[in-house]
C-alpha cells in the first residue's frame, strides 16, 4: 500500500522559513516524478514545484522562484520543500505527490499524479 505523509507545516511569521517533508512508503522514489502542490481556501490546487524524475528538469511556479527549493533523498525515500522568505500569500494546505515516471516524460506540473499525501497546513502570518 502506497502512502505519502507530509510533515513540517505550521505557523510562521512573514520572512520566515519552513521545510516540508514527504515520506513515501510502498514505492521507491527513484523512478518517480515528484511534486509539491498547494491549495488556498476558495482556490484551485496549484503546482508549486516538481521534478519529472530523478534526473529530470525542475519546475518552480513564478510565485516561488528564488524562495523555494525542491529536493529528494532517495535513500530515505523522502522528498522535501524548503521554503524561505515566506509571505502571507503562501498560506495554504501543501500536498506532495508522486507518479511513476521511468522515461522522465511525465508532465510533472499537471494534477495527474496517482499518489497524493493528505496535506499539511502552512500559515504565514504576523
């Protein structure tokens, strides 16, 4: 049974940092596209950052470029999202996702992932 479990969310002041983690079980992330998405109240789920495969290109939404960094540790079967210089507009529930992508051709910015975590709340407020 595949599970993705996010952690690391919380309340942070503007300008602060958080690191989200997503631990995977039941699959090996080596040949998986990974992505971080977020959904704010009343808004659609949107891609924050993703990587099409272990050697694929990395994508960042314009709103987070230069502030967020996606990474993975295949040995720990865990993906991360380092978030710096947080602003109130970053407030949302953050979800991790994974999709088998041996060829590296999966459009990682799409919502077509088979596996999703349940989400972790990030609130940026003073």
